[in-house]
């Protein structure tokens, strides 16, 4: 339960963490306890703790597109606001451990399906629109350095 609560980014990462715990237990011959798990995953958990926040993503995206954070949270649907909002949601999905409903709540109480749509839309646009790809990459770099 501890591991699943802390590593929520994707199933592969969770599976990797569990394999690491089992391998450590096998090699050291120690019983798997909470302290053992914390020690075995120390570096992975430290990395998880350094992840950026949704609020930081919202602030950075708003600044990048020269709009207000309030616009990202608003119900406005015109492209000048909706596209940055979708990018911010996709970044929040990639860079935080928050679930889709939690991300939706952080963006003005939106439904998890709206967040999922935003993530899929941005993934698609990154393939077909060089400007979106450049913006996304720039924001990713800003947020992770």
C-alpha cells in the first residue's frame, strides 16, 4: 500500500519499484518491512518528492502564454485559453503523481475525462504541430530544471 500510494505515475514504475524491493530482499536475506521498503526505494522516493506541483505548472504555463492563472481555471473555451489549459493538464499528468480527478479539480473542478481528453489531444498535437511540440518541450524544460 505504501508503494502504491507513493508511486502513482504509471504501472511500469510501480512494477519496477516492486521488483527492486523483491530483489533487495532476496539479495540481503532480510524480511520486507516498511523500513526496508523505504531504504530500498530511497532514491526513487526522493525523486518523487522533487516533482513539481500543479500550482507551479499552472503559474509557469500562464506566464509562458502571457495569460492569467485565473484564465486557466475559468470556464472559458476559446483556443487562446483552452490550448494552454490542455498543455498544463498534460504536464500535470506527466510531472505529478496526481490522479486525473485530482488534476481536474485543480483546474476549476473539471471532470477526469476532460483531463484525459486534454492529455490525448496534446499528445496528438505534439506529433502534428511543431509549435505545440516546441511549447511543450520548453515548458517541460522550464519545470524540470
